C-alpha cells in the first residue's frame, strides 16, 4: 500500500525560527557528519580494537563495524516511514538522542559483546535521524535549489565517511580507541540542542503506518548471514558445509523478504518505488559503489601498516588529501547535475574511480614512495568519490514525488550500507590474515576495478535529468 500523493500545494515545508533554509542544513549536516564519520572511523581503529580485545579474532572484531551497518541498513526504511508518519523533527530528535546514548555506551565497553550491543543502539539512532534529515533539507529549499542542496548534503556524508579513517587514526593513536566513540558526544549533543531550537514541523505528518517487523527480521537475517559467511570463510572453526548453510540462510531470507514485500499490505519496502527504471538502477549502482568505498578505505590501513610499516597516526595523515578534495568536487558536481542531470556525471566518476584503483594495482610497491606512488591515486579517488556518492543520493530521489522523499532516500541509504557490509566482509576475507605481502592486495584492487565498472554500467541506465 503506497502513501497517498499530496498536491503541489501540500508539498512539505519546514518553518524556520532562523528564517533561513541553511539553518536546517547546518543542523542536519552536523548530525549526518557524525553518523557518516562513525561508519568509517573504525577502519583506523581496527588494529587497536584487536589489541584491546586479544581474545577476539579479526572476524569477531569485524562485527563492531558490521553490526552497526547491518542494523542501520535494516532500520533506515522503517525510520523513513516513521519520519513521514510521526513528524520529521520528532524522529530526528529521537534519533540523535539514541545516537548520543550509544556513543557513550561504546566508550564504556569492557568486552566485544558490550561494544557490539552499544553499536546497535548507535545504529538505531543513526537510522532514525538519516531519512528525517534529508526530508528536512528537501522541504526547506525551493525546487530549483534542491539539486545543489542534495549534493551538498550527500557531500557532507561523503566527506565525513572519507575523513573518518584519518581522524580516527589520529584520535586512536593519541588517546586510545575509546575516544573514537567519545568524539561523537559533543557533536551529537550540539546537534540535539540546536535541532530542538531551530527545527519545527512545518507540515502535517501522514497517517502513521505499522512497522513491518517480519520484513525487518528477514532483511537483518539476510545481510548478517551473507556477511558472516564471507568473513568466516578462512576461519579454522568453520567447515565449508557450515559456511554454505549460513550463506544459504542469507539467500533464502532475502528471497523471502522480496516475496513478503510483494504480498504484505504494509511492507517495509514498497515495491512500487522500483517501478521507476532510474530508481532501480541507481540503487544497484549504490550497492556496488558502497562496497567499493568501504574496500578502498579499509584496505588503505592494511597496506600502510603491513606493507609500508607506517605508524597509525602517519597513516591517518597520509589519507587526508583524498577526503579534502571530496567537498569541492561534490559542490561542482551538484551544479552540473542541476543543469545537465546525473547520468554522464556518474558514469565519468565511476570510470575515474576505476582508474584510481588501477593505479594502486600497478604503481605502489613494497617500498614507501608516498608522493609519487600513492598521492596521485588518492587525489583521483577523492575526486571520483565527490562526483559519485552525493550524485547517487540526488539521483535516487530526483524522480520521486515529494511525499516519497523520506522513504525513497531511506531505501537508497540502506542499500548503500548493505554494500558497505559486503565491502568490509570481502576486505576482511582477503586481508584479515597475518604476514600480508604486497601481492595479497592485487585481488582487492581487481575487485575494486570490477565493481567501479559495474557501477558505471548501472549508471548508464538512469534518466539523465532530475524530476521537475
């Protein structure tokens, strides 16, 4: 059952106490910066977490990353419906509050189980605030400014995700892994205070819909089972039949989720969203690029620490130039997309990203040569991220009517997180062992190239211009 369409006069808007849509943008961008940064910051803390919990394996510690991402992905769509049905400000404030609580809990964790549980609380909060934040931004800006606003909103998330590893490396090296979580506390607290003052509900929420608990359970089971079968592929405690059984559970759960969505009266994901060819292919592209993005940054720290023997703080500094170029690239891309559409921009960005992976495959060797062998590929990759990541977010909602912004954006962000889970799982599978050699990274970069080219292929199928 789809949400009834509003007329153009009923398009949601947000009344601002400050009188400026940029006040809304500032509040929600701060919260999205914290959430997006948290998704990648632990790439740098992975080794420190393994040292802090020596009884845990690499696969066990990977669930500190993946438990967050799995729950975040599975709850984004219900959160979008909650935002539409109960009020965007109310859901946003609830989300940032839970995220703050989870961050404190992570910093206080005394074992991996506690840490994973606190990460789940963080994920619930992050899932609540994400679709509400995009809806607030979309409603605050006039139609002709939305492409730029969406691109900047996506760029903030992309920048934070890209900055996360370098900032995480500095914080963990300076103060320990617990401060990788305490870092979120002042950001979330300020966003909570500012959001309560600045945001108001400028439109009537739609009729609330019941949550699809069965759909949520099936989706969580599907993602978690597939990720588990990948990260444990080389674990001595797992046999091949057991891994195949786990992967089979994931596949069956995903098929059941799709089938249930088709027959349920109030499904978690409305199949009607995917009647749009553009929306289908944008989400396929988001899935593959989400895996590429995670593999790129996660493998970076493996390379710096094991092949070039960089200390963590120096590795964090070495990755910084790439993220710094994301924002200007995204801002320019947003202006281009508002005039000429997303398709050519996305295809070119994916090809550039494949070229950066080819550079890393062929150029860097076992001997450190950062300025000549690493920096060029890093800068090219940063430009590509700025072109692709925010444009995928914009293209996903560009063809949707206003009343489906929150749900449509939530589905797209959920799929990106599923891609991230797969990227982390593949990287742990390929690089999670000991005594890594330079040749061990070739498979990662080949996967990177293949997925970037696959993303470009999907992007060629989307409609060029945003909805007017």
